[in-house]
C-alpha cells in the first residue's frame, strides 16, 4: 500500500472510505462506493488524485492536496 500519514488516514476513515491494498504502480489508497466510485490514488511520482468512476465507464480525475481532505473531514465533525 502507498504510504500515507496518520492525519490523512484518519480523515479518509471519517469520510467513509475503505482502504485498498493497491500496488505501487496503481497507487490506489482508498475508495468509497455508491452510484459512483470515488478512489484516492497516488501514483508514483505524481500528486494525490481523486478518480471518480461514473456509470457508463466514464471517469473524472481531480488533483487534491492532503490538507484539503483533512480540512473536509474536520468540517464534517
């Protein structure tokens, strides 16, 4: 699994993400599933990204800073 710090790990847990055993190539860290799937990925040498998998095999990708995720989790509580 890609290494993430304790603050980011706690924030993902509070937001309802399930942790994945992604390989180093994919960089998959965590996901949350519903009508769409949202994955947090950190490919080697790249920045953190949310990948939103939509129905019909469509995808949207957003770059994200770990501090944005932690701030979002703190605002929810």
